[in-house]
C-alpha cells in the first residue's frame, strides 16, 4: 500500500533540495553504520560500504526514489559485473533496498513497506 505522506513529501521536494534534505536526516557516520550492521548480524566489509556509499550518493544526486523497484533496478545495474541482484542479496540478506537504506541512514522508498519486498523470505 502506498504511503500518501511519503508521496506528498517526495512531490513537494524539488530535486535541487536533495542536499538540504540529506542534512535533515539523522547524522550518519561509518561507525554508526558498522554498529547498526553488527546489531543485524552483518560485519561491514568494503563491498558493503561501497553499496552504502552508492545509495547515499544516489540519494544526494536524485533525491528520494519514487519506489523501491526503481532503486533496486539502479543498484542491479551498478553492480551487474559483480553479479547484480544475487551479489546484493549476499551482502544484505534482508534486502539491498530495505537493509541497505537503513544502514545508509536513508529513508526507504515508497512501496518498501511490504515485508515481502526487498527481503529474502
């Protein structure tokens, strides 16, 4: 089910405001990401951090994604040489979009509230 509040917030934010929106998010650091990942049972490697940095850079450039599927497609294209979706799910077993955004300190895109999307069950 689409969260109307996320949709309204995304529509009211101009693409050029993406940097300002990032500054309003909870302060993020690599140490916080490592601590959160440890709590989720993941030891962050350079490969994990590369995906997390990609997510943060993508958010800074494009703003919030309109839906989770488009973000997953973007991730798959960026990591196709490493194995695409399979590679991403090996890094983030609870879903590259859900878990990746959470560890990156980013809001998850609309359509990601469905527990079956972006997870490995």
